[in-house]
C-alpha cells in the first residue's frame, strides 16, 4: 500500500524516464549516468531509446501522451515538435530559475525551436546544420552561390570529371529542409511571423527555381529524386560527386571509408541564393521537454538541465557527432580539434533558419515535399501556388495532427 501511494520512493532514488533518439555512441547513456550520480541519490535517469526514424519517434510519443501516460518524464523532441506538443498541453513550460539557466549561454536560433507563443517549452540539447562539402582536387576555390556551383559542375561534366551535386531530393523531410533553406536564403519564409498564414511569394518561386535548375542540369545525380543524407554521403565517398550539401557526420565517415579521397575533402559555407545575401541553412537537433504527466516534474526539470550541461554536450559532440547548443563550446580546444570546421558551423548556426513553428507542421512539411517531388518536375510558380493553397488549408484545421 505504501508503494502504491508513492511511499516506496524512500527506499531509493526516484526513477526519471528519459525518452530520446537511439544513440549508438554511448554519449547519452554517459550523460544519464553522470547526472544520476550528481543527484546524490535523489534520482536515477533511465534512458529509453525511441525508434530510429523521426516519424516513429513522434508516433510513439504522441500516442503515449494522448493517453496521459505518466511513465514519461523527459522527452527528446525533434526541433519541429515543440509547438504541436505545447498546443496539445503535453509538455510543461519552463519558468523562473530553470528557464534562466536553460537560456544562459545557449545559441539564439536553437532556442527559437523551443518556443511557442512567446513561452519556452523545451531546452536545446543539440543542434545541426549543413555545410557545402567539396573536392579540392576538382574545385580549388569553392562556389559562393548556387549559380556558381552549377556552372562549375557543368564545366567538370564537359571535361568528363566527377561533377554531381549531392543533395536530399527524395519525397521526405529532407526535401522540405532544402526548400526552407533556399526560401529563407532568398529573403522569405514559408509562414508569416505569427504562423497564421502562408508567406511564400517571390522568394519561394526563386527557391523552387533553384531546385528545378539543379534537377535539370548535368549536376543532378541520376538518383536525386530518391536520395537522402546517407545516399549523398555514399555517392560522395564513391568518387562520383564534386559537391555535397550535408551535415558534419560526413567528415569522419569520409576519413574512415575513403582515406585517399579524404585528403581533398573540404568544407565551405552553404551556397547563397543571392550573392549579396548570406545563406540561411535550416537547423536540426533535439530539444528536451518535460512531460505534462510526469509525476516528478521538479526533478525532471533539474535532470534535463544536467543532461544538456557543458560536460554532457561536449561528450555528445566528441563521441556522438552532435554539434552543441552552448556557444562557449565552440571555443573549446578539444571540440575544435575534432571539428576543424567548428567556425563555419557556428557561423551557419548564428544566421540559420528554423522550420515553420506551428502545431500543423507535419501537414506543412507534407504539402512541401509532395508538391516538389520529383525536383525535376517543379514548375516554380504553379508549384508554389499549390503549396500555398495546401498550407492554408492545413492551418485552418483544428486540434493536433494525428
């Protein structure tokens, strides 16, 4: 009877259940163990692995939260989920000292992914952004714009040299990310500032045109319409490409899988749409939220702050390849040694864009990725009109996306 009423807690640490993506490096388990030890017996963090695919992660969390499952304490949310979960009242707002500690030293753009209606509902755990990766033996000076890159690719093709531009062209979230990056780089956005209506306009037409131009040029990999990040990585490692737009995980992979090619593997800022306007690559990452149904919210907030502290973020970066959200770590010598492109990643993060912050994000993303697939079939003006109409319908829907 005592255990049923919570009296059993006196016999040992309170269990704090943390649900997050499956980490193969061991960095997340190390963080859980460190924080459990640092609590001096007040709590023990149990790390539970969610499905590997983001859709599967969201599906499991949505189903359990909709059932008011109290076995979840800390939730690892994709950067597109905070608005949906907050609107559904599934996660708790960060306030007071906890909020101040969460924001202290944290990069500004990742924090945006944790906000909804001016309130903080999660704390950035890690982040991610794309760079331009290229072969220096083929391209002595990297291109600064998309137009420049396509011109270089055509020139390489004419000489019979590797010339593909590897990018995510399959009908999935990666295609939406590509479009979101281009439209923000062109000075626009998918939604208006209040996330109540589609914005789009001329920048969206410009973005769609860039995608179509690549898809119909010699720079396009024949598998473009089926490619995701890992296929891009493999194509670059096989030696058929000159350029790749991808996340930093490709660097250690190239080093391990093709040491000869690695000698000429270089990085540069994401290419611009307009020469006079910096690119705004879309960020990824995970934010930590506290479940509205957690029976131990005070300890869950404390544990979440510990999980994303300096030591644990550094471990996640060095062992798990996850760029940190704490600004100070980009000056850390051990981080810079393993991330020789740390400066470029930081610059990209400081000017990055986020995906539309709306509870209807899943519908918005589907409208974009389905309309723009395959990229070779894009008709810039009519495709943008279709996206605008479908997003407008999505924003009129009521309740949470199933």
